[in-house]
C-alpha cells in the first residue's frame, strides 16, 4: 500500500519562529511584505486581515503599525494560533483578534476590509481561485492586497545548503549544527509539502499563472515579482475603486 504523507502544521508551528530568527530568506520576505503594508492609507476604525496567518508574525506587526485599525488573524490550525496567543500574552494588542477558522468558514461582509495579506497560504487551500474571489469580495473598492504564494516545488536540500552556508559564515560550525538539529522538523514538514505538491494536492504555478489568477478575479496588479529564492510569487493587488 502506498503511504500518504500529510503536513502537520501544528508540528511546523512549534519550530517555525525559531527558523525565522536565523533564516535570512524568511527575514527578507517579512521585510518586503511589511514595506508594502506600511504604505497603506488606513483610517481609524478600518478592518485589516491576514488570511492563513500562521504564527502571527505579520498580523501582530500590522496591529502594532496600525493601532487605530482592527486586525483579524485568521487561521484554522490550533498550533499556529496557540503560538500567536502566547505572543499576545506578552503584548496583548487589543486591536488584534484571532479567528480559528478554515478559509471556507470565513464569513465576512462584502467590502468590509480595507486591506488584507495572505502569505504562503493560498497554495494549501483546496480551491485557491475561490479564495481569491472571496478576498476580492471582502475588500472595499480601492482596497489593497499583498499576496505571496509558494508556486514552485520546494527543493529541501537546496534550501538546507543555502541556509547552511549563511549560518556557517554568521555563527560558525557548532551553532550551525545546533540550529539544524533544532530545525530538522521544519525540513521534514517541507519534504511533506513537496510530496503534496507533486501529488497535485497543493497548488503549483508559474509566476505568470499566479498573476493571471489574480487578474481573473478582477484585481489590478500594481507590483509583481518572484521572491523567496524564486519559489514564491509576490503580488501587490488593488480592487478597482469603481
């Protein structure tokens, strides 16, 4: 019988932030996303959302930067949300709300969001095109979306090698080995992600295909590029004002 591997997002959550602290590629991506977010024109009382928000690194940063707005952290994984809740124990952020919901269970009114982000989540959803249509509906006219999606196959060994060279230069051999030992579960989960990509369970796409999927929804694309060492697509989109 053929074995089936599945990604344990709960397990992934336990080590994700540790890897983020040492991985320059994650750090660069977070900086690029927040550079775009900080350009948003947000009014008091506006609502923002992070769809597939993971361990809250982006949603919490948004809540910090826009204290006059409400920020919805939306993710269905209990482990991811638990890590986010732990962070909020240190910094409560009353304008930040965690919603434990699958993407198919989100019930937001049309035009209720001023802006949203979705980072490395779309490819995991059963129907990414429907999620894009929902995002378009949830945004008010003129609303912005920052969408980053992993469209190409995860090359686990290639990533380990690139990260290893960086860590060796930065921290030396002993610390590098400690980091890899601590983060081995992330590599295992990334291998599972690749397996699900190969089986067609997770969405794979070229940069052009991703941009076209965004345009097909009705969005106007203001910026598009590849990122994350070429694996992911980075799109800044806008719902037309009329």
